């Protein structure tokens, strides 16, 4: 699939029917593939979310199994939300989660959400984002993907800037803990050029 990314042919709105149909074929990279999250992923997601380092900027409280399962059931009813596990193609070991939420097909707009990367898969963070961009820009034909990042999350801010996201806006005191929220923006137009710039980071067959 990635060999055709530079063409970025936009699908017609008529071809984007149901969520199930959209999710039938998902992007694969050198090492990772996306698949839709499943109920049986709940324990792994809880372990990641409740990790003091991985979950530091996500929630105020520990996530319970009941809460995650309820969130999953609610997710299944939403047609504008695509929640993924990124997993290694060879071992099927989960590398992390990422979602494309608040998708507006008419406005061609979506938002990165629920990003968690397993400590053993940090080298593959760029590939996880690249797979999400392929889904958003190629499969869905979106024009813009945004990502909201807490100002104190220095590592995340630096990563988005290195990847080529532009700062769209800063909302003072908008995070649940009173911190500022930075909205980063990636456009379908800029994606091919930026992908070339960081293509060397799409590691080839180095699964640990």
C-alpha cells in the first residue's frame, strides 16, 4: 500500500459507506499493521493506561476493567471513531494503541486520540503515526488530522514538531489539570513531502 501513498487518490464519498466496510482493509507498514481494537484487548490497555509513566498525561484516576469494557461498547456505537491496536506483523504482539476520533467526512477532518506506545515499541512510533496517516488521508480521504497535546508533555510536543505537525492553536488552561492544550495540525497536502523526510525512521524488519 505504501508504494501508492504519494498518489493520494481521494476516495469518492460514495465509496465510504459503513464503518465495517472501511475497516475491512487496513494499512500495513514494514513492521506493523493496524487492526481494530477488540474487547479482549481490555486488560492490555488497562495495563498501559495505568502505568505511571505511560499514563502520566492521560487520566486522573486508575482505569478499571469495567470502565474499559464500557468504553469499548460505547465506541462500537460511534461511526466517527476508529480505534486501533498497532501490532507487529510477524509475532502479532501489540505495540500500542492509536485512534482517529471525531471524524467528519464532510469536513474531511479527524483527530489523533488514545495514543499509547509500549516501552518495547518506542522505535516504531513513527510507523504507528504513518499507518494512521495512511488510513486518514488515503483510505478516508481526509484533508486534515489534528492532535491535542498537553503543554507539559515535552516529549510528545517535540515528537509532533519533528514529524512536521504545525501548531494550529494553543488553548490556555484547557486540560483537565489546568495546563494549556496545544493543537497540532497535519495536512493531507503536506504529508507526502514530510513522509519522505522521515522515511528513514520507518524501520525495516527490526522487531524486538
